[in-house]
C-alpha cells in the first residue's frame, strides 16, 4: 500500500511539469483579460481609403480567434491597444529588362501602445514594420490592395504575438 502511494506521488511530481508548455507565451500581463481596440489613426499621408478600418478589424479578428482576450467597450476594459499608422511607402521591387516595374513593395510602419487601463500605466509601446508585394500592371489598384493586406496581416500577427507573450 505504501509503495503504491509512493509511486502515485512520484508519478504526480514527475508529470506535473508537462502540462503547461508551449512555444508561444500565451501569458498576457496579470490582470488584463479584456481589451478595447479603438480605430487606428492614420498619420501616413498616403491617403489609402479604408486602411485604418482594415488594420483595426484585422487585429480584432486575430484577437477573437486567439481567444486570449475578450474584446469589450473601453469603459469596462482592463487594457487598451491603440495604433497609429506612421508611414506607408510604395516602391519598385522588380524591374524588367526594358525598365518596366513588374512588382512593387508596400511597406507599412505602425506604432502600437498597449496600456493597462486599471493601473493607468503603459505596458509597452512598440514600432512595427512589414511589407507586402504585388504585381504592377495596368489593372488598377486591386493588386496594390493585396500587397497592403499582406503587410497588415504580417504586422497584426506580430502584434498579437507580443500581446500574448511575456518574453
């Protein structure tokens, strides 16, 4: 009987460290379980219609899918994530032999502020930059939209990783 209890105890200790491990921290700051994310601000001067809404909704959708935080109104939120689109550039990426631009690169820089509203303190303030590419042809702006979406998705995934990690 004593040996059985001892074995159960030893197995319990041995396997107790196995349950809480992952590659992503998933450890939001203590006390921050709900977030408010207001509409991003655009200071880029790029005049891209809908980019503020696209950034805000992409980040919100990722946070809802991740299920680490609850999105709520600012009046009851534990934390707030605000974003400012600082710069957008659209540069040639690939130039063909006859000096025609065949691919372009959209680079977006944003500043993100993560704040604990209950303690009235900034948890972190970080800058993010990433890019997307698109084919440059005469079909209008639909290709550019794909490059912008690619850059926004990359940046929002990086923001989510930082929101849910303590490392």
